[in-house]
C-alpha cells in the first residue's frame, strides 16, 4: 500500500478531484427554493463545525429516527428526516417549493452530527450540522453562507431505511464541497476472496489543495462491508488508524479515536462521507 502527502499544482487538483460540477438540473439548493431570500449571514461556519457551537462538541447521543417540519432561513419550507445508527446517518431533505427529495448522508464528526446533501454526481449542495435534534445549522459549500433551521418534530415518522450495503460495493464513491471546497474520491476496483482493491484520493480546500491518498491498495474486507487500515508512522508521521464502512448507497470513512492529524500532513485527511455515484 502506498501513501503520499504533498502540495498540489492546479493540474493535479483538477485530476484528483471528483470531477463533478453542479449542473442546472442539480441546483436543488435553498437559493432556488424561493424567488428571494433575506440577506444571509456571513460565510460561517465554513466546512467545519459552526463557530457558535461549543468547541468540545455535544454530549447528545444521536440514535434512531428523527423527522422534522419547519423553515430554513425563516422563509424556506422544509421537511427532513434522518436515521442514525452507530454514529452514521442516512435520510432525505425536501424543499417544499422544489418538491423532489435530496439524499442525506452523514456521520458524527468534529463533535457534532454532520449531514451532507448529495446531488447525483457527488456534488454537495448543503451541509447540516446538528448539535441536538432541533439545533441545526445549514451551510452552503458553494456560496459559503449559513442559515438557521426553525423546525419541530413530526408525529409521523418514516420507516428506518436500509443502512448496510446489500449489493455489489464495487464502484466509485465521491463528494465535492463546491469548486473550492474539500473533495474526495474512493474507487473500489474489485472484491474477491475477502480481499478488496481500491484507490482513495482526497484534497483539501483551495488554495492549498493538499492531497491525502491511498493508492493501489489491497486489504482484507471485514464482515463483507468494512476495511480497517492501521499504519505505523514513519519519520514525522504519527501512527494512524481509520476504517472505511460501506453502506447502502454511500461509504463512510472515519479515524479511530478521531485522530485526524495523523499520516498525511498539511491538514490533508481522508475522513468523510462519500456517495456512490456509479
């Protein structure tokens, strides 16, 4: 298995990014849900946790089904639901003036539950940070603005969705947080005799575009849906362990003991949720 950490030139940033640009058909964002919106707040919280949340995170234990009705930014009617199992989430959000549900995938990270709205090609149109079930903030990785939710739980809740991967996990998984945000691509080439071959490429946000990669890798596939990577640090790198979990329609990568600063350097990391796009 190979690993690298380096500063990227623009050409490499284009090559290793998801290669997914938002199209008109996928512009399913709150900006299109209403004709006009109030002046947004400043471009916080960025791609991390909201800055007005406590830095130590939340003690709330997200578990099971959550369903809400209300408004975003004071005037955008929404309905959203998500199901959480083992700190990984799956759900949908519907902007009522648009009508079509947008898939949500997420996991507990940065001390909060973070959900991402995924378009068909892995474009992330919104990031929802949850401190508790009703304290949620929405952030656009495209326009860099954030809105508050004002929602209440619904009495009727959908059935729990399928979480575990049931079909072939071979394929391409990706996310792209806007043209200048973090991007990642996970390509599973084959699964045979409980061995999985894959490549993983992730980029930090502009302008640095530093890279974290796992190239030409072959590892044991555990339980039919999980890879555990345990590397010993060399030279300036610390020991590093992370796992890749294959779910129904997406993959989640998370560090063991939340040690995000190991291995790659230059703030590059591989954790996050990746939607299966082909």
